[in-house]
C-alpha cells in the first residue's frame, strides 16, 4: 500500500492570525503614525490659506444689446447692420488675448496684491497670474458651449471683483476696437461719396461748357442764314428722320437765333449746375447721414453674461473633509507598514542574538 504524504507546515508561512497579532503588538506604532498624519492633515486643512474661485460664462449679445451700434446702418448709408455673431467676435478674441491679460495684470492684479509679492520680478508675477489666478477657456460643445472665465484668489470678494473687472476691461477695449473699425469704414464711405459729388459737379460743369460751345456755333449759323424762329414746333412737328439732327446738335441752328440766344444767356449766367445733376440730392443726403453717425462705446454691449457674479462663500480648496479623511487613511496605512517593519527588525535582531 502506498502511504499518503504527510502535511507539512512551512515555518516561514504567516497566517492572518499572525498578522493580526503583529498589528496588536505594534499598535503603538500604528497609533503614533495615525496621530501624526491626522494632526498634520487637520493643521493643513485649518491653517492653509483658503482659495476661492468664481466662474463667469459669456455668450453672444442679443439684438437689443447692439441696437445703438446699428443706428444709421441702413440702405440709405450703404452700411449693413452688425449681427450678434460679428460683434461677439471682437469680444471673444479680446477675451483670449495676451493684450487683455497684460492690461489686467498692470491695472488690476498688481494693485490687488497690496505689496504682498511686489518684491518679485513682474515677469514672475505675470506668469503666476497666468498659471494660478486667471483661466479663460473656449466653448466646449460637450459642456455649456460658452466662453468661460475662472478667477482664483484669497477671498470671495476679491475673485468676484477681479472677474467683473476683467470682463469690463475686455468689453471696453473690444468696443473701442469695433468703434474704431466702424469709423474707418464710415470715413472711407464719406471720402468716396465726396469724390463722387465732386466728380458729378465737374462733369456737369464741363457739359455746360460744351453746350455753350455748341450753342455759340449754332447761333452763328442761324444768324448767318437769317433764321430767327425755330423750324420745329409743336404745331409743326418734323418728320421722324429729321428729329435726330435737330436734337443732337448737328442742325441745332434750326432752333433759330432767338431760342439759341436765350439758352446761351442762361447757361453763361448759371451759378450752379446742382439742380440739373441726376440723383445729386440723394447722394448729398447719404453724405449727411454718414457724417452724422456717432457711436458711443458705452451705449452697447458685445456680450451677455450668463448670470450675475456672486462672491463665493466657501473656498474650493483646501477641502477640509477630504484632507482629514486622506490624512487618517494615510496614517493607518503608514502605521501598518511601520508595524510590519518594526516586527521584521525585532525578529532579525532576535535571530542574530539566538545565533550568537
């Protein structure tokens, strides 16, 4: 008969009961580690400088927000009305620009420090602001799909004030840029309209001079042939093939010297050709409208804010509950590791003494 192998126990094998026994024996190590980590966590949670944050979401303006901007932009002036998307581009581009960040840094962020970090180089402070204080993000199609501004700071009032200041500065600069571009556009139209009027008047004056020359020559012919009265009248209309030469001037003398002299005297004494220029008054009206356009950058808004900027009452970090919980967990884990290390060291020393 074959005998079954007897079960043997590995002397180095440690059971769960042995582990528990080690933890009980080394409970002071665990307790010390737990106390140290917990105290450190509580101290950090209550003594660390709190940080507050505020989020501001902005979107394109409504038609009412830009109504003042579109005053005078019509067919009569040749200017097309601005759309909310067009004007919001000025705001969004400025919102994400380094120029806006630099103005905010100089005019708002540095004064807010009150000398706290003023000993540091401004370039370092600017980098700190870009990395730790102000964050601007583009719309996220998976989220709210709005431009977002996030400001961090030591108090809720500070972050709310800085957020409002940054938004106002971007609005101010973007509105000025839009007004400046609009003024350039209007100036170009005004100059083109003035040139158009000048050209029309110049052509009319030249045409009057040409007419005087034509009438002078026709008058000489009419006087030479002794023709005083017109050969064509309402009572005696000419044949169709004879009308054209009479009108275009090739046989203008047929009107007679009396008619030619009268028109010639009127043309020589005419003070202005404006009443005889076609559509001149419409062009002058357009010019007056363009010259009267005036835009106040404060009369319109390039964006609309999603809600009011409310100072936060609770800091977003440190999160006291989470910090203390992590400290307790780390204390327990560290205590257990210390307990096993202490047990291992004690066993190693005992074996060394026994061997000696």
